[in-house]
C-alpha cells in the first residue's frame, strides 16, 4: 500500500502516527506542511482534511483523518507487529485509554504549548488579524478566541496542569502492573500519549512526574525504541526551533 503522511515535524498528533508507522517498519512519503504559511488551511488541503489540522494519511490515494483513527487504521491494515490486544476486553481497555488521552491530556497540552511557544506568533497581530486567524481554523476558533492575543489566564493554565497531572497519575497506577499501559505488550495507547509526555518534558514540565518513577521508567523505555528515535528527529521538538526554550530541555 502506498502511504503518504501530511504532517508537521513538531505536531504531537503527527508524532503519534509517525511512532506507529516506524514501529511497524512501514515506509511512507513524508509530506511536511508549513504552519507559518498556513498550508494546512489552504483550499487544496481542506479538501483532503476539512478540519484544517494535521495529520492526514493518504493510503492508496484515499484520505484517512484524525490521528487516533489513523493509528487504528494502520493496525488493522498492517497487523504484523500488532499494537492492539486480541482479547475483546483488553481491546476495550485500550480504546478507553485512547478516548481518555484524546479527551484529557491531548487537549490539556495545547494550553502550555500555545502559552509558552505558539502565542508569540499571534500576540503582535491587531484585533482584526487575530480574529481572522481564529476564524480560519475550522476546529479551533473558540480555542484561539479564548487564548486571545494575551494568552490564557491562570485559571485556564491551572486546569490544564491538573489534567496533565491526573494523566501521569493514572499512567503510574497502570504501569505498576505494566510494563506497558495495557499490560504485557506495547499498544497504541502507549504511543497515543507519548508525544504529550515528550512535549511536557520539552517544555520543562517533567517535574509533574518527579514522584512517579513508573512514568519516568516507561518514558525511558519508550525513548530507547528505534521508532521513537526515528519519530523525534532533530527539529521535531519545539525547543529545537525556539532558542528561548533550550534552557527548559531535560
Ligand atoms: N483530532 C485531531 C487533532 C489534530 C490537531 O489538532 N492537529 C494540530 C497539530 S497537533 C494542528 O494541526 N493544528 C493546526 C492549528 O492550530 O492551526 C487529530 O488527532 O488528528
């Protein structure tokens, strides 16, 4: 099957898919979209992905969108190196993790990512330019408006930290039985949350799991995998691109 991945180097949702592609040893054409020139909001891309976000997988010419859908699709089409348990109860457990990860940490990590990194590209805009930028995002207009040109308030940031803390605490509880989130085998759930954990580390937030050695150990084991090394190539972390974040690096 011919695979092309529209993605961005440092997009956490793209990293989820790259992790699975590399874990399965699948080759793909890497189609990098430039957020700064808003390639992901161009008419041509919106026809492929009406949400105006990355990633999009093109498999034999057909588009598959949404990172969690894409990783399940890949695991169904390429079941060798299975990343989904066979037992229906274990599958349900893994899917519950996928939903939780989408609903809680994936949303929560956007707050520190935008506050510390991406906000700077919007803070110099005038009100009309900013409103146009917000409106042009099919899925994110409300999120951008909430952020505004001044960033999120303390209550919004505190709520996102609380959700990220809840995530690592839940992970630690599971990893005590481990070695992976869903038990004996690495699954899609581990790779679904990996980019969020890596982004936290990159933004200097690894102290959120200082008291959770299970999470630190899991992250070290994930980082040692060839798929991780291939996914997080030089230039794929925000601290690689923004000099002021260098000091936050672990
Ligand atoms: N539910 C979607 C969300 C994708 C998403 O939010 N992608 C971000 C990058 S991680 C994006 O493209 N943002 C574009 C923007 O903010 O304009 C998925 O998992 O694929």
